[in-house]
């Protein structure tokens, strides 16, 4: 050791003292002293100790290194060696947010998710962002192999010493591993795995791939809606409302600084509100730090730096805005719901499972719904809908401005949070759907009054009875299809005769509960929505299972025995507005059912089409039936229950329509269509309640839905008149013909029918039914009226009470028309019927054989009136005048006329009742008009004379006598007459003819 030291000392001496004699002498003197000798000895000892320490350190280092390596190996021992493709798949499987679009690629927004993200490419990112990331997050990114050892050691020492200054040691590569393959767990094991995988991934991914992945996965706080976001594109749009490629230097620096503390540096709260000044300061301070590092590392100049730090970044922050589910809640959630169903079926097919099983097996359905929901939140689908934004906005505006929905009521509901019942407000709700007939595309809908009051979509997933809008679908449509009726064939609108259904009395009524129109055309019965006619017609076809037509149109609540329930035709099946609208669109589409849809296509994040809707037409009704029903429903708009809607339209189109009202007015509907589109509207309370409240303020429920339908249609016309009014009409298909028939029987006209003036014509489907069988329903008849009903006259019926020239119908006709339900045959042709003055419905009236009850007569002035006889077989009344010479018949008054007669002059009058057999009641009380007594003649007064002159007065003359007063003459006595016989009555005046057009609203419309 001393030799080595001597050698070093000699080398130092030679170097410093060579050629310098004075210094050599000084050096020699110093080295020869005792002090120098002590230094040489001490240095030798230190050197030896240093060698020993060095050996110990080297040995300890090797030992620690070996232990560290062993520990590192133990940490990663269980980590599987991932293949390149697996690592790539994990790294590039970003959780990207799915987006939804209106029709024609009009952007709507993102679906609900825990994290908003949209993938972008590196060449679509501003260079400022890349430089900011290099300067701030990974200065040596372009040269390292996934890790920076000194940064790892620094981070390790900081962690061991619990330093307050934690600078971190992760490269961009490591951060990708942590976010995409591993977890955020804080542990040495995770860190070791991170280091190993980072070095491995650098072997098969280039730097651009790694940087692009980093920019797409890193979290960036919140957007202006308050949603958590990740990825540079989502951050640029969500914070500054610009594309990532358009970020300027201060914006890029601000975003690049966010990942260090995402929710502290983001400018928005979780409520979608801008933070206050104090809340914005951490993010702005971090931006200044990023800019400083960019300057220090040479990415920007001093000038750029000074300009950037003076920039007011706050003015660029995006204004807080509502999420799409807040702006369009019903639409967003409905598209999400339908997209989830489609994706679930896609996944099931991929697993070779019939999608129909999802509807039948609950657990299977739940499984694939969970998978679909997860995919919808993370796979970045692009969901393109059929909804026209302008139409949708216009319909919501009409709904928001409509003032006549009806009063809001209070209902008691259970609150799950308080676990108690409470009274809450419940408004009248609305649901509507507009769809394109030829494609099935849903163009717009109204889901409800207010999503925050009631979130259920009343257009698509709420089900209510559809009332009389069911009549064309399972009643008149199938009856025409089966060849039972034509458009104008007679149907019977008479109450059921004590009919029991399943042991219970069933007594359906028309909207006007006392109304019975008798025999009427099917066209009229449908237009005015007569319940009794629809029930009787349905009973003749129910065994053919007309509900099969509903099943073809995918009505979801039709069961195996639904067709057996006669109330089905009155709309007791629960349907959605979407289902009902789709059914009417089928009629508009020539009988071809094209299932409605809202999702046009679904693309993945790369733009590849995963799903494309394909429409398939399913024949339901023949074109002939569809046209005939449509033609009948045209009358609803012109003379039936849709006249109010028709009057409020601002344009004219070839519309057909049907209204509907359920029991107790719990629901009102209006379905209308033309060759292009169909619009269905429903109103009702969520808790079924009578809508017929406060009519003075809101109007009748049927009127309200008429008006709302018209206003929605008008607003649609304003948006797209070519679509809403295509300027074409429904075309008559081959096979639809017009044929003449007897109006009361529907059979081919006979001479008797022609002579009675009862021949009419209307549309038929010649492929299944035209009236060929000759009518044989008539017999000649005179009739009488009893209690406003017509009865065949008897041979003994007094002729003055007969209505001459009528025709009667035979018993076979009566039995055929009344069918299984029976009923009062006399009401087949009631007085308000269009056949009132021509047809008699019954053969005979069963009289009781007794004389009618006496009536009571009264005179008021010259008007003689009397009460009705209590007997039920009275056909009329005779009015007499009594005199000393006998009784004079003054008039015979039919029972159907008013009980009054104008008499002439003084006398005694009485009335008798006459029954159908000719029996006459006892005379009524006498009603008398006294003969007036003439006033006495007054005595004449002398003319006044002038005052006498002063001449001598003559002798006074006697006073003149008044003219004698004639004696009154007695009333002449009438010659005695035998008992009166009824004089032949002149031809009676025909009863007034009723308005042939029945008023609208007579059915459950």
C-alpha cells in the first residue's frame, strides 16, 4: 500500500515540480519532515480502509441488487406473458361513449355514461398538445425504452423517505399500462408489473402509436355538462368547444395540465356549472406551469410564452349546457332503450341463440341486456335514428303551448324513500306518434307532458285501452275481409235483449246511453262510432278469430282467448300509441304492415355499420279491404266524430280518421292518416280518471284530442308541407266496385224495395262479396204509432189512425237482423231513422183487449188539451163536441201527435182514447166554453142646448122616452143527431223527416 502511495506521490511531484528547482527544494524539505512521514502512514491506513469499504459496498450492492432483482422477479412472477395482439387489444380498447343522431346525420348528443370519450387519431391533434405533453409528462419520451431509471429511483427514494415533493416517475408508456392493462392500485407489485409491461410494449409499438393511445385514454376532468371525460378530442370539445386539431397554445397547455389532478384542474363542477374564481385558479396555475416547461425545454419561444401567459383562457371555456338527456329526455332514453334491444339481439345471434328466446326467457334476456348496456356505455357506437329534428321540436312546442289538456288532479301515491303514501299532482298526460306509412319510420313522437313529472314514455311503453279506435281493426275491417258486409251494408244499432256473458248481464250502450238508431248503414255506424252496431257485427265474426289481424300487426297484449270477448271490438285491449299508430298506418299502406322503427343504423367507433334496419312488409288486410275501410273513415272527418279536427286543419289532404273514448272517459284517442303519414294522439291521466272535468274551461275530452291532433298536424305541415300533404289521394284498387242494394237488408234490390225508395249503393270487395241474393224481406203494410214505435195495423184498427202506403218486413228478416242478441224489433226503424216513414218492423202488437183508460181534458182559451191514456195500446184520440142535438166528432188525433186541438166557439168538449183494436175509452170530463151574454144597450143622451133667451118661457114639454130594449134571444138548439160515427179522415200529413245526418259523437268515440 505504501509503495503505491509513494508511487502516486512521485507522479504528483514529477508533474508539478518538473523543471522548477525552487519548488523541488521546498518539496524535498517538506517530505523529509516528520509530519510528512505521518501523513504517509495515515493515508496508507485510510487507503486500506477505503479498499475494504469499497469491497464491502460492492459486495453489499451485489447483494442488494440480487435481493432487489429477486424481489422484482417475485413481484412479476405471477404476471402472464401477454402476446402482442392481446396487449394491443387491451391498449386500444378505449371505453368510448356512444352517440345518437337525429335523421339525416344531425347530431343529438352522447348517451349516459360514467365517462365520456371519443377516439381520435394523432394527425387530428394540435402540435401544441404534443409539445405540452412531452414537456410536462415525459421529457425523454422519444428516446427512452418505456422507463426512465433515474426517474424510477427518484420516485422510489421519495416514496421511501415520504418526501413532500412527489414528482412521480411514470412515462407515457407506463401510464398507458396502468390505465389499460393494470389498475390504479398503489403497490410495488403493480409498479413492478407496470415497468415490465412498459418495456415489453415498447418492443412492438412505435412511439406514435403509444402517444396516440395515451391521448385517447387519459382522463381530463369534466365537460361543460358536468360529465367525466377522457381523451383529447372529448376534452377539446367538452371544455373549449373546438376540435383537438384546432387547439391554440394556451388551450393546449391548459388541457395538458389537467391529468395531474383532473377534477381539481377542470373548469366545471359535477353539476355542469362553471367554477368560481378560486375554483379555476388551480387549473390556470397548472397551465402556466406547463407553458413554463415548454419554454424551458425549447418547445416555444420567449415571445410565444409571454403571449400565452397573458392570454385570457377563461373566455374560451365552453358555456355550461344541458346534456342531451336533459334537452331531449324522452327521445334520448327511448333511443337508448331501443338500441340496447338491438345490440342484445346482435350478441345473442353471435352466440347462436335465437333472439326470440330473449322475449320468452327472462334470465336470458337479462344476461344479454347487461352485455348490451355495457357495450353501449363503452364501445362508442354511433346510433342513427329516424327522428326528424324539426318535426320533433315542432311537436314538443305544440305540446308545451297547448292549454286544454284538462285540470291537474291530486292522487295518493306511495313514496319508497319515506315509505309512506303522499298526495301528489298528476296532470293529464299525452302520447303521440307520427310515422311514415311506406317505410315504417317514426318521424316524431311526444313522450309526455314533462319527463321530470313522469318519466315513462307514453308513446312507446305505456299501454291503455284504445276504445273505439279498435272498431275498424277487429270489427269492420275483418267483416269486410270475410265478405260479411260492404261499406254501406245495414247494421243494427239496438240494445241487447237481457244478454248474459259468462253469467253476467252485459249491457253495452252507445255514447248517448239512451240512443238506439235501429238499422243504419255500416258507414254511418263507423263514422258516428255506434257501440251497439259494432258489438252486434263483431258477434257475427268473432268465431273466425278477427284478433289474428292484431297479432299480425304485433299488438303485444292480445291473448289466445281475446277474440272471444265481445267487448274487444269496443277497445278493451291495452295498446301503446306506437302500436295503434302502426295499425292505422297499415290501413294507409294498402293493408301491408311495415313495423315501425326508430333506429336506422348502428355504427361502431370506426364507422363500420353493425346494424342496418331492413323493412319487411307483412300482408294483413287486402288492398280492397284497406281502401273500403279508409273510404268509410273519410266520413269521420266530414260528418262523424272528427269534424272538429277537420275544421281546425290549415290545409286539405285526403285524410281518414277514427276517434276513441274508453269507459268513463279515462282515455281519448284520435288516429288520422293520409297516403303519406299517420299521426296517433292519446290523452289521459296516469291514474285512470274521468277526463270529463271542468268542461266549461277545457271542453269535452273528445274535442280536446281533436284539437291537439289538428295542431300537431298543422305544425308538421309548416315544417315539411311536401311530406305532410303529398297532394295525392288513396287510389281505388282493382276489385273495389260500387253496387246497388236494398238499404235495410243489404241484399240485391227487389221491386218492393225499389217501390219503397230504399235502393242505395256503396263500395264492395267483389272478390269476396257483392249483393247477389234477391231481397225478400218486404210485405205490404199499413201501420200505427204507439209510444213512438211502429206496429202493423190490425183489421179492426180505425182507418183514421193508419199510416198508409208503408211496407213491412217479415219475421225472417227481423230474426236475421236481431241475431243472437235479440232486442226490441220495433226499434229496427225508429222515428228518427232515415226509413221512418216507409218501413214497419213488427207484424202485430199484442193488445190487452180492454177498453183504454179515460183521459183528462182541459181548455185554455180555445186550445183543448188532454192527458195520455194510461193504456199501452192507444193509437189515437177522438175529440167531440156535445150539444143538445147530439155529439159531433171534430177530429181524430194520432197518438204520436200532440194532445191538443183548437176548438171554435162556445160549447162542451170531451176526448176519448182509441186502441189498436178499435176499442174506445169512456168520455173524458167536459171542457166547456160558455156562450157570452151581450151587454145592455145604454139610453141615448140629448144633445146639449144653448142657454134660453129672456123671451117668455113656453110650456114645458114632456121628456122623450128611450127606445125599447130588445129581449135576448135564446141559443138555437142543435138538431138531434145519432151517435157519431168516425168520419173518414183525410190523408194524414207525413211525420216530419229527420235530418238524415246523425249528429257526431254518438258512440264511444
